[in-house]
């Protein structure tokens, strides 16, 4: 495998959006040998628990635990401590929880690392606006005025000031985030859909190649892989599109 293949595969996060460990393990088995990230979201984590994360780590995968913490700072600090001790490589919080909450998440992770020899500090990112959120929803239902891009950049700058490593956002906002926060500030991009794929409930999407060309660091892909009749082929095609970008 080429260096570019391994690099791009490592920037692909496969969303294991399944209701139980059995189905998730079947997908992981089909992708065996592809050095991608595995993303464990709320549905699977609530069903399969910490043991499933430990199993993925034992198999050598990088794990993004996508549970979007959003609570009072002390509670988030404790949650960050717990998930860091699982050995996750990345986890997230909602930027809407504010700077003190994000700082508490970092402090919780740091406490776990300090207390556990050999444990690495995870990448901590903040959710800005969900890719299912349109400007109409953001303005008229959530109550945030202005454009989605303005809200995303404001949250990204707040997350950076709080000491976090990056944000979750739409690929449409990557350029603005990079301009505001610098190239080293990580961008994790869901809502990726290969050309011709059904966009489902996503409102702001791009193809894998477009997202890479815009400077996205990580691409989160779920249904185009998990619902494909040939998940391995679907993943390989996405990685190839990333390489060609």
C-alpha cells in the first residue's frame, strides 16, 4: 500500500451507526486491513458500551467517540476523564456549551492521562453546527442569527481559545475555519456523500474529493459505506477519490 493510501485511509472515519455490536463487528470484519478510523456514535455506544471501544482499540483501530458532550463543566470534565481512560483517540463536545465547559473537557482528559502511564492525550474537538442544520433552522428554531458560516467560525474560534484541537463542521465552512484558526486546527467533516449518492437528512454536503481539496482533515462517512451492498469496495472508492483530489 502506498503512503498516500495509508494517509488518506487514516483520514477516513467510518461511522459505525448500528444498533448493536453484532452488526458493527460484521462491518469492521468486512473492512479488515483498511487502516481507517472507526467512529462510534451514541446509538452504538449506548448499546454496546465501553467494551466495544476497547475491542476496536485491541484490533489496532483509531477510535473517534462521537457522543457530543454538552452539560455543566464539572459533568463534562468527568465524562472526558472516563472516555480518555478507554483509550479513545478523539472525542467531541458541543461548542454551544461555552468556553468553561470546553476547558473542563480538556482538563478531564489531562487528568486521566496524568493518572495513567502510557495513555495518550486524545484529540478533543467541538461540534459547531450539525450538518443537518440549515440556515432557516438555525435562525428560526435554534435562535442563532446570521449565517451558518458566521456561527460556525465563532464557535471554532471559541473552541480554539478554550484549548481544543479542532471542530466538527460542514466542508462548506472549512476555508473560513482555516482562515480564522489556522491550518493546524483540525476539521472533522461529516455529511460526505460520493457523487450520485442520496444525501438523506443532510443539508450541507460535498463529495470526498471536494472536501479534501477544501483542506478538510478528516472525513466522516456512514451510510454510503454501511448501507452499500459492498462496503469494502465503497470505502476503497472513497479513499481513491481522496487520493486523487
